C-alpha cells in the first residue's frame, strides 16, 4: 500500500471521531481525490505574477491529495500560442482562456474536449445563476453541435456603483435598492446642487470602452437576457430600436450637464483612471461612479475601503420582471482531452477548497455558493461575493464577445461620437455597418 493510500485511511479513521466541519470553515470536508500518482498534467493560461503563484498554490492541494504532478505556464501572448499549439496538435491538457469568445473559437476547431454531465451538474448546483455559467461555456464544436466545455474560475463584477459614505451621510442620501430609486436619487442630487456622476471614457487607444459597459448594464436591465444575447451576437441588429433606446438612456446621465462632473463635453476627454477621483475631492466633484471591481486601484493613495469609499449593486428595475442581472468577466478553464487525470483536475477546480485557497490570496472572486466567504482577503471581496451570488442572471461583457472590429472598434468609437453630439440612431447605424462589413 503506498503512502498516499495510508494517509487517506488514517484521515478517514479520524473522521469517524471528529466532525468534518473542523477541517474547513465552510463546513465542507477538504478535497479528497483519487490516487493518480505518476500522472502529469500541463496547464496553460494568461495568468502571470502574482496570480500564477496563487494558482500554483491552489494546484498544490490537488498534487498532495492525488499524487499527480501539475505544471502551470502563463503567457501574455496566450491567444497566439494556444492557436499555434492546437494547430500543431500539442496543446496543454488544460487551457485557461481570458474570455469565452476565444474559447468558443478554439472549440470550433476541435481542439477542446467537451466535458461530461458530472462537471456540468456541479456548475448548475454550486454556482449562483448556474445556468448562465453553463451557457457561457457552451460552444459549437467542429461539427456545429453545441457542447459544454468548461468552468469559470476567477471572475470579476462590473455591476457596481462606488460612492463616499461620508458624502451620502452629510447629504442625507440613502443607497438606492432599485433603478427607480437610483434615477430619483440622481435627480435629487442635482436639485441639491450636487453633481451625481463622474464618467470618463478616455483610455488611449481603447477610449470609449467604459461607455460600452454602461450600454451592457442598461440592456440587461431593460430587456430579458435573451435580448442581450441576440444583441451581442448581432442576431438582433445593433440599430434595433431597443439598442438605440439604451444608448439614449445612457445619454440621460452622460449628456446632462447637471448630472456629470465637468459637464457632458468632459465625458469623452476625462481619463477613466482619473474620473473616480472626483468622489474624494473637497467639495466632492461627484457623488457616484459606475465601474467594475478593479477601479479602487486608481483611487487616491491612502483612502480606506468601507470608510472613505464603498459600493452598491447597480440596481435593476422593480417594475420589470427581469430579476437581478449582474455583468462581469472572468477566465474559462477548459480541457483538451478527457484523460482521467485531466477530468479529475477539472472537478477539483469546482471544489470549495480550490476556491477558498485562492480567495485568501486576494484578487479572486467566485460565484460558488458553497465557499466560506470569511476566507476572502477583505470585506470588499466579501461584499462583491454577495452581489455575485445574489445574481439571477450573469452575462459576460458584451463588447468582449463581439468581433474585434466591433467590440473593440466601432462600438468604442461610436460611444465617443455619441457623447460628442452624434445622434444615437446615426451611431447605431454606423456600428451595424461595421458588423455587416465582416459578415
């Protein structure tokens, strides 16, 4: 009997005496995988320092429990290399994609291996809005048949509004729970002589992308998820009236001089990194800033989470039966073969312990309902987790799923044109023309 089996038998005997909850704060017994000593698994992904070391630490749990050897390699040229490796017939056993659009492209070449129902059921059972996560990892194979290919591991949330608790308290404002309340609060702030929003679209060659996030949030809050999906895939034209109306909705914030810091003419030229700083000036230049979970990295030095700033969910309408949609992004873990060791590692990445180990390192967010959220490195991430697991629908950043010429091209520039005075219809027509040009 090898040493790994002996360890497992000893632990099993301990569990006859002690409850499993003493081993994991979440009440989950730690991962107990099969003995696959000698197996070697290679993983390739986009994570570099410090995320790569955090991921290797997660993988050490799997290695210790199974006896397998796992090698992770990361590159900032992941997209080019995974294509080359697949064409050469020598991809890593597991590939971690920075977004599902690229994974779908590779799946269509036949390079990825569809995953079984066991893993799919884990996602449905354990992830909040589980069907959304399954949909985001279901792609057409080389024969055009839809297949389930993997799991999201490490995600982020975009549906956030950042604010200063002191500014709210000083003015008697309460955090809005619905879109109706947010619109009412925006109007009240302006009538009080305060500027409700800071919005900045400038981002060098990527100028305009923050406005595409606004559009995606609005589409999810004014129409069912199926409409969002049709829009992202262009099954519904970009110049459909629903999309034009969403752009005008964004304009009610961005094009109102009383609603946005610096007036509407400053929106396109204000750097997205600089725009939230208006929350912290005295007097404040704005009261709220809609941006993803990464934005505190650009807050002034020395400000403290939960004291100088906080966030709330960018709310949904109470008058529309659309649930609680959340917009975000994340990395997709897929396999290129169905070897038993590869399959077991994919299942391990759905175990709470794999998530909790990364959570403690910081910079990791998960929709897993079974984790112990006290394992997060900060209260900020615990709050983000609450928003994520409270989602009834999750959708990926739409512009990232569109062809590059649109999502990272005409959509970006079109939103800048809109804030600079071009009509919503003309902008939508121009973006649709760019779609037509690549079909």
